[in-house]
């Protein structure tokens, strides 16, 4: 079962990398057009994509966590958070992109909501 979840995580991460590549190269595609037609679609997309990635990666990493200052942190959620921060900050250096703090906040909200979903369990 873990191999299946790991494969799903790798496939979903690859999909996100493809989306990032498309945006970085300035390509337009049907997905971008659909998201553009939804109010706040870009922000909802960030929230859903990175929330879902967090859910999948935490499961794939078998809910492993570490404790720091009295809090538990899932390795998978930390990995997604670091990826998101690096990816969003890198946009400041890509001519076809612009850094948007609201995108970063939407990413982080998705990650936090995914973690809260696990905590309800």
C-alpha cells in the first residue's frame, strides 16, 4: 500500500512541477484558462494543490514526525513547506513570473489545513 501512495505522491508532485514549468516559461494552457475564469481561482488553486500534496506526502512518509519546542512536525509537511517557500521566492528571479505574497499565504494555508485535517482524526 505504501508503494502505491508513494507513487501517487511522486505523480502528483510531477504534475505540480509541470504546472510550475508551464508558468515559468509563460505558456498558457487549458488549466490556466479554467483557473482564470474562477473568482480567486489562482489562490484556490494554490491552496488545493499544496494542501493535497501535503496530505499525500504525509501519508506516503507514514506520518513520521519530529518534535521541536513541544510541537510535532510531520516530515512530509516540512518538505512541502520548504519546497513552497523556495518555489515562490524563486519567482522574483524569473522574468515571466512575479513574487506574490498572497500565493505564498494560500500555499501555507493549504498546508496548515491539511495538517489540521490529520489532527481531527
